[in-house]
C-alpha cells in the first residue's frame, strides 16, 4: 500500500494534468450536445419522413404512413410537455416538408402537394397538387425525397430507382426541380437510392446516396444541373423531349469495374461524390442533411453539414471545401445514441437540431421502431478537428481549441491509411487499393490551433483515414472527442 501512495504522489506532482484527466474522466458527447428524447404518445406511429418549423413555432412532422402531425412545446428544456395533434392524413409516404407563402408543401411519392388549414381549426382543409410530372410503378423502392425551397423558389427532388438497378417509369433515378407554379425541370441523372436531401448555407443542393450498384459505399453528393451522379439505370429518360431541352444529350456509360477518379477524367458530365462515407465505419445508410447556419447557437461548426445515418442511428459532421470547382472534404463522427434510424434532419431557429427516426423495412441500431430526438448545444466547446484542409503536400488541421504543442507535433500522435471503392454495376464494394502514406512532419502554427501535416503518398480518388489518437488539448490535456477523420481527395489545390 505505501508503494501505491508514493506512486500516486509522484503522478500528482509530476503530471498534474494527467491525474486531473484520470479523476474527471474523458468528457462524452452528452457533455457538449444534450439529447432530448421527445415522448411519443401511445397510438401514434411516428415513422418520421419530413420536418419543418411552422411560423407559429410548432414542429411539423410527416410520416411514412402518410400523416402530418403538429407538435406544440417542441423547444422546451425537456420534451415532457410536447403535444401532438394530427393535422393531415391519407398522404403517400411524405419524405419532405417545406413551408412557403402560407402553404405547407409535402413531397409524396407521386407528387408535390401544397396544403393549408383554411379555418385555423388545427386540421388541414385544402390540398392542391403542385406537380406530378414523374411516375410510380408501385415498386417498394420508389422513394421521393424533397428539399426546402432554394433561392430561386425551386424544390429539388431525388427520385429513387425502381429497385436498385433499373428505372421502369419516367424519371426514376433522377433529380428534378419543381417550381412553385408547378413546372417540373429534369436536373440530373444517376440517382440510385437517396436517403435525404438538403441545402448548404450558400443555397447549393446536396443529397445522400446509399451503398449499392455503382455506389461502393454511401456518399454525400453535390447536385448541379446537367450532372450525371453515377448510376446509369435511368438513362432512357434522356430521350424525352423535356429532358433534352433541360440538360442535353445522354452521357456515355460508366466503365464497369473502374474507379471514381478515372471516370471523372473520361466523362465530363460525371460529378463524383463530394465525400465518400466509409461503409460500416461512419454508417451504412446516409440520410438527412442539415447545415449549421445558426451563427454560433450550435457550437463552433459554422456552415458545416450534419449528415445523419439511418442504420447506425447517428449523425456525422462534414467539412467541405471547393477545389478546382469540385467539392471534397472530411467526414467526422459527431453524435450517437438516437432512438431509431435517423432519416429527416433539420436545424431549427434556436440552433437546435431535430432528427426523426424510423426502422421499418430498414432496421436500425437505435432500438425503437420510431423516435423524435432533439440535440441542444450545452455551450461547452468540444476538443475536435474543426477543419481538415487539403494542401499540395499534405493537410492542414484546425482544432476547435489550442493544442498541446508536444503531442500535436509528435509524429507518433498520428497515423494514416487510404483506400477507395470499385465503381461497378454489382451491389456495393469492399475497400480496395489500400496504401499507407508517410506523415513526414507536423508543424504547429502561431495560433496554437493549426497543425500542418506534410504527407508523402496522397492518393487521388481515395479516402484518407487519419487517426490523431495522441493529440491532446493544451488546457485540459483531453484527447479528441472523436479521433478519426475521413477525407475524400479528388483534386489538389493549384497553389
């Protein structure tokens, strides 16, 4: 026993920060982002598909069963006072809500509908079809996810294929835009199986596609008019007159068994995923997207995208940068512990993040059949990699807090490997083409929060999986809350 006391005394005086760390224990995600689980009344099957904050402060929640509920008291300190009221029913799997000009717009499988409560009695009275210029065959897979309205007043829709491989009816496997006056504009081909769609803080549109044919892993993709997103299953709809007027002729077929960056060089219309989301590591089924436009109400991650995953019941964080006209960037784990399989995600006016969950037909780790969860920032800043920026000779890491100089410049604090996926017609892909770059130096910047990593062996078209397990914060000597980053590299900066 005396020996143990002497050893503890030695630690206390020699490494006080280490002892403090051991006494307090490493902080957890809950210390920084508190999760409020909203109780769902018995008898309500809330398989959430869409979320919107209404002008009166209520939260609108649409369901895969075709209902829309209004939730009162959705922004209190706890969810105990939340009150659910059925506002509309009888719709067809609503996977998107957007309020504009006094109407609530609902994205159903066969159409976009605008809905209004004329007599203000808490039930919708008027339902008007805005657009139904695409078709459905009745196949289970023909989901339709709708965005909020963009700056031009258009709603963007991503229409799942008929099954994973084909498109039996017009515009399945396409992105289309719908104007408020009902015009449908074919916008991009190559869609497979979206899980969500959203706008960044600049108003640009991104969607998540899921692992399957021509998608070796789940992805975050940037939608641009005229682009080909990777899956040729809906190519026959280029022959329609409306398509040719909107975006021109069909591109060449991708080469089966190729790699993303090789097809980038060969196919001018092909836009590779902004971020490859490593399968089984950050999730299996990427879904809802929300941009942090809160102005600091949700912590330090200004204008970054939060991307939920349905299977893993988590939300990840994505930092994006545009290099040579293409988005690329890093994915970081952010928050786990949601009640069901996250699908819709929205940032609310108070800065909090709402997620709706469902597991029917898909399965999810959360454990519940459905859930409604809210994340609130506690005001404490987690020790994280804030941004991971590409350099011609490596990466620049910016941390949320000053780093301990010794650990941040120690090469043993870091490790890196790279891999990619086969661009193929078969379902999914293993990780392939593994390499192990060499981290040659780690230099701390004058701000105390930026570290330049010089890396020998960067690989175009690969995920660069960086572990920074040895880095500690300067003040508390804490490790990173999440030590792994996954950067997808398409282009090196010219300078």
